C-alpha cells in the first residue's frame, strides 16, 4: 500500500485562505470591541429612568466597562494557552451577545450590571489577544493589520455612539427605545463569533508549545513598564475626552448640540489616523518623531481648550484627536517590543489590564476635583501631567529593544518562548507559538 504525498499547492492555498479568514475575523472582532461601551452614553438618561436608579448608580454603569477590561483581560493568556484562540474569541463574542441581550431586557439594576459584565468579555479578551494573534500569524504585516483593526475599533465605537439615540427614538416613545439601542449590537458580535468558528485549525500540530508566559516577570523589563504606563495614560486622556469634554464645552457657553458635534469631530478625525499610524510606527526612525507630534498636539489642544475654549474649539478638538493617535501607536509597539507571540500576549495583557485601571481613575478624579473646587482646572492639570508622563514613557518605549531580552537578563530561563530567535507564520490557530530556527530543515534548491 502506497501513501500519496500531500499536494503542496493545495496546502498553500488552504493556508492562505485560513490566514485571509483569520484577518477578516480579527477586523470584525475589533469592530465589536467598543460598541457595548459607547452605545450607553447617549441613552444613559433613558437607562437611568427605565431602571429607576440614581445618578450615582448611573456613574457605576459608566465605570463598569473599564473595570471589566482590567479584570477579565488577565484571563486572556491562560485561556489562549489551554484552548484554540479562535474558540476563546468565539466564546467571548457569544458571551458578549448574551450580555447585550440580558442588559436590554433588564428591569433591575443588578441584572443590568450582570449583563454589562458579560458583554465586556468580548471586548476585554479581544483587547489583549488581538496583538498576539497579529504577531503569530502576520509578523510581516503588523502595521497594515493593526491599522485595519484599530480603525475598525474606532469605527465601531463611533457608529454605536452616533446611532444610539436615533435607534432609541425610532424604536418608540414608550420609554423602552434605549433597550433597542443597546441590543442591536449583538448581531455584529454574533457574526464575528461565527467567522472565528469557521477559521480552520492547522493539521498535525500540538498545543504543547503554545504556553503562557509568566506575566509577573515583566516587572523586570523597563520597556514593559514604560509601555504599561504609556497605554494607561493615553487611555486616561481618551476617557477624559469622552466623559468630560462635551460637558466642559457646554459649561463654557456652547450649546449641547455644538458640544456633541465637536466630540463627534474628535472621533471622526481619529479614524483615518488609526489606519495610517501603525504603518508609520513599524519604521523605527519614525517612532520618536511621531511621538513628538502627538505630544505637541496634545499640549496645544489642551492648553487651547483650557484658556480659550470658545475661540477655536474645533481646532482644539482636532489637535487632541491627533494626540490620541498614541492609541494606535502603543498597540503597534506592543507587537514590536516582544520576540514571540506569547510574550506579546503577556505584554498586551499586563499593559492593557493595568492601563485600564489607570484610565478608569482619570474621569473619576476629574469629577471629584470638579465637585470639590467647582472648576475644571483640576481636569487640565490631570491631563497635562499625563501628557508629560506620556512623553517620558513613550521615549523609553520607542527604544529598539525587546522585552524578552530585558527579562531574560534578570530572570534566566523565564520562558521557553523567550529564547526563540524567530517566529514562524502559520495558517491555522492550532499552531506552535514559536519554533527555533535550528529546528527548521534547510530550504531545498
């Protein structure tokens, strides 16, 4: 009995199809990462009235997503090490679908919170897992793919925020329109889950080499600490913009409609930047010049908004939007500063989970200071201090070093993956996380 050799051309075609389907799944997942968050704000008053809760409990609703991002995100590497990445993300998106449905049906505040926590599973795990997936499967396409999925993330967030009130209005005037404004985003989450389930596994491979890196060891890496600080402070800036800029503009004399349009302008300007910045960040010589542009834009925008809010508010919000390009930059740096997919996953988890803790403290502190002083001066002190931290952390994060090497010098043998000198790209999700170059047979011909 003879065995027929596998058709290499067919295998190559299947591999390309698998990668193409995975790229689609990554972008669709990113589209859903913020819809459960940004769809709430525009109808928060209606939610408050429908659940019969106080403004204090409404504040808990707005803080809950950031806390979930921080806490649930830590589970990403462990789940990825135990199960197929496609199955983890599909499960997370299905949980997100269920959570969106549950909170749209909620008649009591605890049920709404439970639905919110469930809905955040997709966002939290997607946050920390997508950078590692890009590193593992598309090492030569980091810039374009990070650009695509960060743009999709921004697009989803913007669509959910802009469409929430019109959907609620169109659903009826009986007071339940907010429920439709929240649940409608369950459909794209379910579609993304279905695409992940269709991503094929690579045949004849084992998950034994797909192991989780010990995240605690990253404390020995100055670069990892800098990226964590960078992520946290840039997220703080974003959440202050989302949570307080429109109200500040209204209190400065602009109408509610104008303030809303200016916040929308800030979001729209960020979309094309999200597509371009990752492709620029992968070029080492451009990283620090980009950082200088972002810092200068932030300083000019915030100072202008502070000292002359009604003189040129559109200019200040556009400049702040340029500064917020640091989000796309740090997502790219997470993939560039680690040698292996496992280390990328660990770095992504640590930087984003702890970063969202920092981000959640920002808007809360702004509210406390405003209540204590009756002024917005505290807000501007917070964000401008954050810009200074962003400059220092960004300068360290843009050094051309690897987190793996820094940790290995302090904790020898900290991770088998840390010693790999090259990462291989593979079609399926059931792939070895990395392979030693010595294990690769020499090419023929």
